[in-house]
C-alpha cells in the first residue's frame, strides 16, 4: 500500500499489521495456517478487549506457541508506533510523542475527566495548512498516517493511562480531510472494534473546498451512517481575518464554507461545532462576536470558544478575561449557542506540536 505526500511515496507493510484487519480477516489469516477460526477471534479480543497490556504477538498466550512463532516469522505484528517521550501535565493530561517506523514523530493526547477519557489523535505527520497560530504547521507535511497508525495511538494511550478511551477527537496533528480514506477506516474501527459510538467521535478540520460533501458521502457509503460531530476550525468572523491567520482560507470563502456546513446539517441531522480560538486584539472584539452571530444564524450549530495555548515563537497572545467574557456574553445576547473551553496540558511549553518540534531540533 502506498501513501503519497507531494512527490514522495511512503511504502507501508500494513497488510502484515494486525490492527488493519477485522475479526473476519483475522479468522481467514489463522485458517491459512491450519488453525480453527476461533484463533482469529482470540487475536481480535487480545488486541481490543484485554486489560491495557502492551500489545505484541508473543504475549497472546492463549495461542499455541507454534502459531505465535509462525506469525512473527512471517512478519505479522501489532501496531508500528513506539513511545519516544511522555509528558504528564499538572491537570492530568498525558501527551505522548510517538515515533513511526520511518522515524517521523507524531503526538497523541489523553484528556481525562471523572467519567470519560478523550483521546486526541493525529491524522498526519505534520500539517500542510500553516495556520499562523499553530506550532504543528511550522514544519510542513511529511506524510499522512495509515488507519493502523491512527488506531495504535488510542491503544497506546489506553495502556499508558490504564483506562478505556470513551471519546475520540481528530484534533491532533494534521488535516483529517486530506486523509479521508484512512479517516473513514479509523472511524469504522473505533465504532466496531473499540465499541465507541460515532456520536462520541469528533472530526476537526480547517475545511478544504469540496471535502465536506465528500466526507459526508463517503461516510454514508462506507459506514452506513454519518453521526460523528464535525468541528470546523473557524477562528474568525470574516474572510479578511480568516485569511490572515489561516492562509488556506484564500481558496475557500467563509460564506461557501458555511453553506457546505448547512448542507451537512440538513443531510445528517447533526449539529456543527465551530472552533474559535480567541486571539488578543485580533478576533476577540464585540464587533467580531456580532459578525460571527450573523454569519452562523439560521442553522443548528454551536460555537466552542477556546483559550489560546500560547507558544513562545508565535506573536499571538490569548484574550484577556474581560475580553473573553464580553465576547461570550455578546454571542449569548445574539442568540448564538456558545461555550468556553480552557486549554488542557499547556504547562511546560507542551502545546500541540511543540513536543515534536523539540525532539526534531535535537
């Protein structure tokens, strides 16, 4: 299987990665080795249902030693990511810096609360979108991740935190809509293998022209339904500001984006979430709140105001408490559904993308 990134191609041995296979696929594999189909189910249950143990074929002790040895000798394995470093924040958020087989680095985050554990997963190595407030895009895009690499992030977080992941957000490194095929495969696995409802999965995107309708169409065709939450990284109330902080917005007018979102709501019945990082003096004035309410009027949506996670190398600063409250109150007065989310795991210069940057500078 080949993944293209510009003129480069990344050759994957995904067919030997047992994370890529359904329960039926695993049954077919063991039958070829002269084993009963239930051995395939045992492998499946070990991967997805055992108690957070590290995952490799040698540890599947319910399998005959001969079968384990033959699978290993023939190149089968479980997951192809390795933990490089971990960072546990004061608020309990765990960030993993993971090394890929081809020596790239990605980040994954586990965000705990009393009743749930949210996994924030990456979909690409780096990101091509170059959002001016984000550390991830500074190094550009290396390649897209395979579905098995996306899935493995969740298994590693579960093992490290000794808890089942209950919610998935594609809000890590990369632009998911530039990796739609692997995104859809991952959602299928999270839904069917991890038993995580689509309603507990969020796909966050800066938004690419024509990609929202494509994502919706592929979801109905390949998953049979489209019930996850679509979160648009809007971060601006007008086209001028959006182009300034998100260069790719020059190819996707903000009104066209909102119209595609309205179509998504009509055809799926799912509410859209709009992510809006408040940047001091840039997009956080009352007039911006009025513009935002007018822009999003007339369809089912929610604005998620986000505290900016400040990065030393960036010129942006988070909004003041006063500006944040004024902006929030203005949206509510205008009848716009909104909430405010403080950043998690922002201590010790570990914002999204910074762990990867730090290790690649060494």
